[in-house]
């Protein structure tokens, strides 16, 4: 019984993530005019805290279920991985210019991926992102799901899911 409940919550988590990712992808593509070269994702869909993680003493109880009734889109990296791997997301600039390589990222720290994994997704570098986050145009943006939470700034589409 516990396993069925757990699978139910995991399915809900994936459905919530899929719906949000589809909406995000649609709103990005509506703004993509072929000149956009990067996506900036700020924040995440859920605010995970230490209380959401659980120790092994509660594994046999229903306590861990609270941590799966959320979304998988909890940070920039997870959103980018979901968009790339589940939705096969691509900006029109890269589709129209196949000779231009997508920026690649490799495994960092405790990423839940194999050691030779790479993410081929048009994210800004950390330095460029930090500079963009200091602009007034970014600071005035509301958070997701407001219609203005997805916006073009320069050659990037910024998706502000939450405050950094």
C-alpha cells in the first residue's frame, strides 16, 4: 500500500513538472525571434528546505511522501535538464544555425548524473548571469507564473521562477 501511495505522489510530481515545463517552453518560444542565444533561469518552482529531506529512520513510514509531492523543477540546473531531456527544447537560433555549438556544462559537485554527463543547453555563464541579475530590468520582473516573469533582456530570455 505504501509503495502505491509513493508512486502516486511521484507521478503527481512528474505531472506538475511536465505541465510547468510545457508552459515555460511555450512562453520562451513565443518570445524567441531567432536572435535569442541563451536562456536565463532564476530560482526554482518550489522552496525546498532541510525539513523536506529525511533521514533513514523514517523510510518505513509515510513521512517521506511530503518531499515527493512537489515539482522536479527546483533550480536552474534541474529546469534546464528537464527542458533538454524531456521536452527536447531548442532555441530557433541554434535550429537555424546548426554549425553553432550549444554551450555545454559538465557534472558539478553532487549533481545526480554520471561523471561523464554534459548538459547541452543555452544557459548564460555564471559571470554573465550575475551581471544580468544586477540590471533594473531584471529586478523589476515579477516571479512565475506572472505573465511578465518571462522576458527578453538583451539576447537572452529570462525566466524568473523565484527570487535567487
